[in-house]
DNA sequence: GTACTTTTACTCGGATACCGTCTGTCCGAGTAATTATGG
DNA sequence: CCATAATTACTCGGACAGACGGTATCCGAGTAAAAGTAC
C-alpha cells in the first residue's frame, strides 16, 4: 500500500507551471527535464492532469501546458485524485456476509464504516493544502533557489 | 493504492479466534475454511499475525491458533501493521532537492509533512476500534447468526 | 502395563509461479505554427 | 506579395514490454499427540 510516485511528480510539475506568467506555456518535455523523470511516462501523467481539469494543453508547434485554475484552487487532494483515481483505499470483499450467511439486504462489512472514516480524515488533510500554499512555503524557505527555477521557466516558456 | 485483502481476512480470523473458550485452539485450516479463502496463503497471514504477537500458535497434533492478547487490546491498526508493515504510505523521492539544487543538510520535501500528518490522522481512526468493539457490534446486529458461528467454532476447536 | 517406535496432524519457513498494476517505451494520428514553393 | 503546400514541433491516445508486489501453491522440516509394538 504505497502512493504512486506520479502524485509527487505531478505536484511538482504543477508547482513549476505556477511560475509561468499569464498566457505563457511550457512544453511537457521541458518539465520532465526539470523533474528528471522519464519524458514519455511523464506525458501520461500530464494527460491525466488535463483530464482532471487541473491544467490545459495547447497542441501544435509552440504547444504545451499551463494551469487551468488559480493555484489556490488546486488542492493536493485534487492532484492525488487525478493520478490515483477515486477508488477508496479499502474495498470490502464480503467475507463476513458468507460467514454469517447474510441475505442480500443485510450485507454488511464491519470494517467499511471505520475505513471510510479513516480515509475521510486523511482526505481532509490533503484538501487543506493547495498549490498556492506549497508555493509560498517553498519561496519562503528557499527564495533565491526558487527565483533561479523561475528564471529557468522563463527561458523555456513559449508565447 | 489499495489496502491488501489480507488485512480484512486477518481481522475476521481474529474475530473468529475471539469466540474460542479459554485455552481452546483452532487449526488454521478450519479458519480458512470458514473465511472461504485459499488455505495455503491464509497460513502465511497467520504467521504474520503470530510474528506481530497478536495470536499464538501451538505446533504438533491438536495444534492451532488462539489469541495472544485480550480482544480489547487488539486494535484494527495492529492487524493492519502486522499485514501491511510499518512503512508509510508516501515515500518522498527527492525530486525537489534536485530541482532546487539543495545541499544535503537542506534536503526537504514539501509534501512529507502533509502526508505524514494525513497518515497520522488516518492511523488514529484505526487505533480507535478494537476486536472487542467489532465483536460487540456484530453480536448486536446479528445475535443469532453470530451464535451459530460460535457453535461452529466449538465443534472445530481442540483441547 | 510400561517403554519404545511409528504414525499422524498440525505449524514453520523457504522456493517458486501467477497475475495484476505501476512504470516506461514506442508509434501513428491530430494540430497548428512556421517555412518553403509557385505564380 | 500572396496563396498554397510542405515541414516542424508539439499533444493525444492506444499498444505493448518490463518490473514489482500481492496472491497463491508446493514442499521439506520440525513438533507433539496419538497409536502401535515389544517385552
């Protein structure tokens, strides 16, 4: 039970896209280069983020990606959902129903309520943090390093 | 990112072992039969529960398993730990360190704090519920069915 | 009837195979800006 | 100089290969109760 590595990559990718000036765009390969991940696989992650309406894509020459929402409206949980999907961490298998020989309408899983609640509190924490808050935190901790990254973005962006 | 099915099986297995009278023992195969799972794989789960000090085993003829602790001292989280292991759900990959070109002592992951906190609250919920509380809940909801199961256990137990 | 041996029914733990999912690669198609070409 | 065609640099989405972990099976070894055997 481990979170996919794609979630972390996606968060940082969005953090980079957040450095773009208005209407500017960054090609996917530039981002994957900065992240140091495999370009082809990273493209698949980007498409998931597009499907989830977190970023927009522009096709053709001078194409690329940019944020679709304001950074304060992109929660870490949104990124998680986009990459991992919305299925819950626990899926009951109905063992208890067989053991107790329960009818259809009585079907139950003692653990479901508990697990759902646990996952819900977990989710709540991930909903608190947004790209904006992450961005501010990192610029506070590493102002000059982040400025350098921003500079890099400006060199690679188009439009 | 899905919880292993073994966690649910283990919880129900312990729930069954909780029906044993004092000093009685139940062979692993009887349990797996009741759960309707593959006997060989289920044995591996049982051994994990033994290693985690949740249950004790008796070898030889008339051998089997029984609870090692009182049901109120076995939390769902203990079972989870025994099966899934104690590794955290999120493991940072250090991408940000490379991006910002951080030194060793500055190494950081913006997401670690958040993820750790999320997992912590999740854990807390799983620590609340114990085998005892699950057992009481199920006997309240299905008193006669649970009594039937208890009867089955008495037929299969040894010693 | 007692001491000893054999059988039996379990757990223990390793080796191994299967299978689904995550990771990663490749390719053809679509798209739009840029460049080349022809009049 | 303008219209059109070809090239280029991207995204899109599917097909597919490899790695890894969870699931599942098998087997030999250890253990202790029970059953069998010898005297």
